[in-house]
């Protein structure tokens, strides 16, 4: 399917550090900054499309820092405007995009980009993903949680299909921004699951070393 025909070429983007949107996943957002209230209002008046992107390290303009070159477009599925003008929205991921170029700031102050969806057509069909080794992923997750002294709702984990599980872990686990970006840029859900395993192992190793008395000087 051609994403060029189904999604607009120019979309507003919402830079939010450590926040990840993936195809078919739902992301609840609380919109309170005036320029992003305007962004949501304008998106609702149009096709409801918003691109989630992650900022890089601060640049010359701290209010508009550099952003990573790949994001994920989502459609506003639910929205509630509060009495003070804030919005509560739920954004459902559609497909990733590459930023061809960033355009001039919108008059309301939010950012827009020319989005290139070429190469991300498989995001529209979960069946095109490589398989997930669920047993290996869950083993890595259990080890990660044990080392961190954390727990999980294993009933909910059991009920989630592979893509839902991988998306929830990718979006919900407290990884660094560059690690979240790496998860976003994985080819598909199967590759994303393998990267999750590596991140769990690396994070678990760091946690174990943090507790090593020999390192506490």
C-alpha cells in the first residue's frame, strides 16, 4: 500500500524526550503547552495526524532543539478539551516516516516537517514482521525485573499478542532517548524484540554492577 496516498506530505511534529510511538500502539498524551494545544486543535480540524519525534541534545534554541530524523505518525483517536484549554488525547500509531526537511515554524509556534513515508509500507501490516521469540524475550524481561527489584502484571503479559507485548515494553520501559530511538528504527517487531532482549541484558548488568560492593567507594 502506498503511504504517500494515505498520509499527508506535511505533518505537525511533537518532540517529546523518552516518549515513543509505534505502529498500531496507543499513546495517551496530556497537551498543556499553548503551541501544542494549537497543534492539536489544527490537527483535529484537519486529518488528525501528528508525528511523534524525539529531541536530540539541546542546540542553539532550547525551545526547538534538534530532532532525530525518523519519527512515527499517529492519528488522534480520542480527544477531550478541558475547561482551561488543555487536551487529553489518545494517539494511535500508523507508520514511521523520515524527515525530508523541517519547515518554518507554524504561526502558532509548533513545528512541521515534510515527511517521507517511503520504505515504511510494512508498518501497515503486522503480518509482514519477522517472528518474535517470545520465550527468550520473557526470560530476558524476568531477569531484568529481578535484578531491578521490580515486578510485572504477568496475567496481562500472557494475554498480549507478540506485537502488543513488544510495543508495550518498548514504549513503557525506562530506556534512554537514544535507546528508544533505536527501538523505533528497528526494521520490524521481531527485530525490535531482539533489541529489547539486548537492552534488558545490558540494563540488568549495569544494575548488578551498581550493587557490587567493590564498586561502592
